C-alpha cells in the first residue's frame, strides 16, 4: 500500500507530553511494523540497508542487492517492504528513530532552556561526527532528493523538519526562561546552528580537515555566547566545564 505524503509535524511541545511509544509514532515510526520474529527480521534488514545507504546513497538501494547482502531471497525482502520506494522510506524512518533516541529523547530529560538546547546540539554534533565515515542520511538524502518530488522526498523533508521544529522550540524556550536575550531571533539562531553541522560534515567528510568537530564546537560557543544573557553566560560556562 502506498504511503501518504508526510503531513505537517506536530509541535515539539505536544511531543514532550507524550509517552515515548506514542511520541515515536508522531515522529515518524511505522505503526504497522510487524511484531515478534518478523519485527526482528525487518530491523536486521533496515540496519543493513541503512549501512548501505550511508555509503551508496538511498538511490543505490535495491531489493535485489539488499537480499544478496542479507542472504535472503528477493521475495523474502519484498514481503517486508513491497517496493524499492517503500524500502527507501522505511530506511529514512529507521534512521530518524535512531537519531531521536540518541539526540531528542535524552535532551527532554534536561530542564527547559540552555541545558536542553545544549544537549540537543551536542548530541547532534556527536552523531554527525560519528557519521563522517558512514554518511548522514539527512545530509546525503538532501543532495539526492532536493529536486525530486515524491514520497521519498516527502518522508525525508518531514523527518528533517520535525527535528528542526524541536530545535526551534528549544531555542524559544531558552529565550523564555531568560538564558538567551529577548532580541535573539529563533529562526536565525537555528539557521546558524544548522550551518555549523553542515560545515562539519562537509569539511570532515569531503575535505578531511583535521579538528572539524572542534571548530564546530567553538562556533557553537561563540554563537550561544553572543546571544546569552548574563545568567545564560554563567550557565553556558558551567555546561562547558562539566563536559571537559
């Protein structure tokens, strides 16, 4: 059955009030995912497909190649996804589930304001740093599908936008609690934070620039320091000291 195009992502404030199982459905997990042994097999296929997509791109995925890699029949893989497009969308959803588990949910355990925003960005940076060799689906997928309308692009846009909405909400909360100045523009701050991540991925993966992750961290410190209130400056320094 074809997937419907992704709808607008719900506000992160709503997600915070949901149990993690419910939030996973909101953020893009597949509610029709099989249970038991079928779920384990599907997960193993998606893990393999995600690893492949990081190296050859989502467009490089095929039912046949994946079946060979898994030691399965084509019909066995086809039974879990139904089409190449469904496989690509499922890989995007799988990546997002792993990403939110590593970056989004842990940050929700932190108080609203700079502690939460700081953890969200720090874990995002750490994730991209680990993906220098394997590739980031969000970034590589944008290159593949930015000008190709369709369900795969819709799924990718929905997942990336969901993460950006969560970050934007965290920035606004940081302003509301007085850790960032009232004249800070949330959209501008999000744009610059995203720019640091893109620069890290580009310089580390393509140019092999040593210390790219550290450059991104220093950029973050200057950026947040520029917008921080006196209370925010003290808190930022405490968070940085705790990480050292």
